[in-house]
């Protein structure tokens, strides 16, 4: 029992951190590709003024939408889930 609590206390944060970083990096690459550059994930390297909008979504003066890092990580995780489901159905189809 104590060993499982220790493993949970150590492994759960490590797993969440790895999942968050993988999701963020995937979202950072996939969101601009899928939206043809109209939406990007923070941090934005340019120092332009952005207009705050609803929730974690902002719009720059050039019309590009910026989503916050948490939503970008969620988008990256969704990309991986959709890729996994697509591969599963592709392999079960044949």
C-alpha cells in the first residue's frame, strides 16, 4: 500500500508533465498547419500588441489568432487521439 502511494506521488506528475509537453509541442506545430497559419499557440515571439478576446484566445492586429498554451496542449493531445483512432480503424478495416 505505501509503495503504491509513493509510486503514484512520483509517477503521476511525471506522466502529466510528459503528456503536457508532448501535447504542447504537437499543438505548437499542428495548429498553425491545420489552420494555414491563421491560429497560433503562445508564446508568440513577436512583440506586437494583441487584443484580448474570449477566454485564452487573443487576436493580433494582423488578424492572427493566438491561443494560450493550455489550449494548445489540448489541441495537440486531440491530434494524437485522432491519429490513434484513425490508425486503429485503418488496421481493423483490412
